[in-house]
C-alpha cells in the first residue's frame, strides 16, 4: 500500500499505526517496507490477505476466540491498538 494513500484516507501516517503488527510481519518475511510503500513479499503475498482480513484492529470482528490462536507474535489479538508502539 502506498503510505501517502493510507494517510490521505485515514488522516494518519502509516509509520505511526500498527507498528507492532507491521514489525512482526516484516520479521517473518511476510512484509517489506520502504519510505513510500508497505506490502507483501514472497509468501506474504499468499498469507497476508487472510492475515489482514483476520487481524483487523477490532478483536470483535476476529473469526475465532483468543483460545483458538497460538500465543505467538503473529497472534491477531496482539498489537491491536492502531497507535501502539513496538
């Protein structure tokens, strides 16, 4: 996604939103990021559509309860605050 488009649509810079989720996805090689863009890379192209749909910032919209997910860094219940710092 273009960072400028994200900011235009939300009024917030992507660099200040969901940093925990973004950094975890980058650490697992599922997301790449530069000054202008952030998006899937490699396996992330197949994995991220499901992850992003299931990992919105609203836990009430998750398809499964917390107990259904392993307690790891990609658990969608972690880092749900849009402005949470890593």
